[in-house]
């Protein structure tokens, strides 16, 4: 399989998070176009970094529910109906997973989207396993369940209908206001305490947001979604994740206050960590998106992780260490105490799944 590994010019390409292609370490060959003979800058860019078009690939998955082994992640099981994500968040840890599917962690992660067409069938089979007790499952954990492709595919909606049918507890994580479309299903789930919605809100500054996570919903739209969901009785937690020192950390109190005013029941924050090839991608991105802040931001990220852009140690990789990490933790604690001390997310109801699940003899 041929791989493409080359960068854009020094200019910033709008509408995409990745500003360069990254080599897939599992590929043995790569092609590097020779543009030395081109004198026109625009023509050179069209050869070296052609405008990417999103391609959707239907795949048949072998399984759909995965056990989460990480002690840093407060969920035991996850479900990812899509692989790859059009949102284009430059910092996304899931980018590295695309290399296992013969893709790249850079622009290909944003433009080569896999749809697991048999996800609903697999979920139903999973629910009918004799040993399954109905522990909460979180959608998704790897790529966004309400990314743009969901508007037409409605895979997430059909999965939610299955959770509702089985009265099974489910958590959702998204950055996209498309979740409003499924308020009817979410309200039904919420009435039996079967759903938690986690909405990501990394910044209120749209000029930063449009470069940092270019195809996500605006901050204003996310806040409106929080209000609509909470008014419908759906519990919402807000995630300021990641918090990027030197770029977004000064907004912690403002983000938490805005989330509280919109009706969220809780909020949390985690520091940025640039695992695998994401460190290279972020370094290139910050130099083009915010060149005057690049050195400061990268040095502060390194200060969180012992002088590196990434720290894979459990217990520290998402909280960081050192003075900047301590400052961020104290601000998150203060914001939670100030704006959420009198609220909390409801406990999941785990009792209804056993009541709706058919007996073994009903399967024949």
C-alpha cells in the first residue's frame, strides 16, 4: 500500500484540523511528490496538499462493544459506530487509531470515515448474551457519534432506539448539536434514569474554536443545546477537555459558568496530552494557526508531562504534573465549587434491563 507523507505550505488551511499528512508506520512505502519545478505557490499547494474530499466506507464489524481497561477513564464499556471523525479536532488522541485501518493520523483521519453498518445487529446480540448484566455503555470514546456523517446515516439514532428498547443505561459523548435531533429518544431514556449526556466545550472563543476543532458546532450552539436538553429533563455533564495551557486555560471559569447558566448538572476538565503522532501534528498546527503563541503553548504542554508533549503514565497522563498542572487543577476545582456545588448527575438505573430482556427459552 502506498502512503503519502507531505506538508502544506506555511499558510493555514481553513476547515481542517490537520495541516499535514502523516506517515502510517504500518506501511512500507511512501510517495513524496517533487514540486521543485513548480514556481506558482497555489499550483504547488494543489499538488502537495490537494483539497481533501470526505469519503465514507461501509464496513462490517466483528464486534461493537469494547471493554475499557484504562483506570483513567470513568467507563467500563464503550461503543464506537464510526471510525475516523470529520470534526477534525487537531488534538484528538483517537487519530492514532486510524493507522490500524490503513489510514493516517493526519488529514486521512478527517476524510476517510468508516461506518459500521451492522452496529445495531451486533448490539442486540450483545444484549442477549447470557452473562451480560446491563452495565452502562458509553458511546463513543474514540470518535464522535454525532459527526456530520450521522446526519444521513442515523446510526447513532438507531443504536439509541435499541438502548431504549432494552431499557439499557447509556452514556453519550459529543461536540455536535446534532444531538438535538434525538431529544425524543433521550427524554424517554432520561425518564427512567438511563442516559447521561456529556457535551464537550473546550473554548468560548470562536476564533480559536474554528481552528482547533473546525467542523464541530459553535460554542453558542453547544450552549443552546445544553439548555434544550436540560429543559427536556435530560442530564448533561460538560467536558472542558482538553484544556490547553497558553491557549484555552484562561477560560476555565468562563466555560464552567456558561455551562452552569445553560443548565448543565456538572462539569469537568482534563489537560491536553499529545500521544503518538498527534504531537507532531499539533506542533505543525500551532505554528501555522497561532505562530506568535506557538513556542509558549508547546513549552507549557511539555511542562505538564515532564518535558514531553505526551505522558502515557496512568494517573498522570490526563491531569499532568508541575506548577501549570496544579494551577489548572485548582481552577477546575474552584469552578466546580462555584457553579456546580448544589447539583449532581443522577445515578444510572441498572434494574430495568433485566426486566425487559427475554428469557433464554424466548430466543428459540
